[in-house]
C-alpha cells in the first residue's frame, strides 16, 4: 500500500508538472501573440502619425508659400506705385520751377512794354539827325572857333553833344533790357507771320515775293521766347 501510494503520488506529481508546463507554454504563446499584435499596432500608429505630420508640414509650406507670393506681389505693386509717384513729383517740381521762372521773367512785361515807347522816341530822335549834319568842314569849324569866344560853342557842337547824349541813353536802355532777356528784332526780308508781325500797309513791289516784309516802321521785341511787342511792318502786296 505504501508503495502504491508513493507511486500514485509520483504519478500525480508528474501529471501536475505536465499540466503546469502546458499552461506555461500556452501562456507564453499567448503572450508572444499579444506582444506581436501590440508591436504591429504601434508601428501603424507611428506611420499614421508621421503621415499626418507630413500633411501638416505640407499645409504649412503651402500657406507660407502663398503668403510669400502675396507679399512679393504687394512689393511689386508698391514699387510700381512708388515709381509713378516719384515721376509725378519730379514733373510737379519741373512745372513749378518753369512756372516760377516764367512768372519772374514775364513779371516786368507790362513795365518793359511801357518803357519801349521811350526807346522808340530816342531811336526816332537819333534818326532825325542825318550823319552829314554831324560832320563839319574844317573851314567852318576854324571860322567858328576864331569868331567865337573860348567859352562859347557852335550850334554844330551842341548838336553833336546832344546826339551823343541821346545815343548813350538809348544804348543804356537797350543794355538794361538785355539783362532781362528783352531783345529787339527787325523782320525786314522775312515772310509775314500774323502771329509775330503787325501789318501797317501793303504795296506791290516788282521782283518781290508777295507776303515779304519790305519795311519795319517800329521794331519788335521778344522776352526770351515770348513776343513782347509785334513789329509794325509793310508787306508786299500780290499783284492783280
């Protein structure tokens, strides 16, 4: 009996050991299965996370790219506007400087126009004395010098001095006008232009082309490139 008990005990212990070993094997297999499934799921999750991160990076890159293009377009637009504004400003400066210069140059136009009448009177006075009248013979001058006292002058000498004074005054007035860009012009021989000339009369002249200026009664004047006073002229008439 005792031997039988010991044999049965050993058999039962062996059976228990076998059963426990089977359980451990099954648990190990199940654990390995569980570990492999968890590892696969974690890898898939990592891949999905990486894909989402790449998508977000692409979206951010596209947004930055679009913002950069918009900024570049805005810079181009602002640069063009700045250039146009700079050009307009330069044109405004040029126009303002031109208007200022014209105002300064033409401010004396009315005064100069009135002063030209004095110049005309002096010119007529000079033309009224012919050159032969200013020349004296030696005999007449010697007779006048012997007959007159040293403190007296002859009429011819007075005429010469008066003529010189008028001529000097006329020359100084013209020089003063030149300082302000006022210059006379004589259109004799030119083609008649109603925008520049004032016709006083017309006369047929053989051998002259009709419309040609043959005589200038009153000299014209320009202030820079602007007409200050039109010359009064005579024009060749067309022969009928």
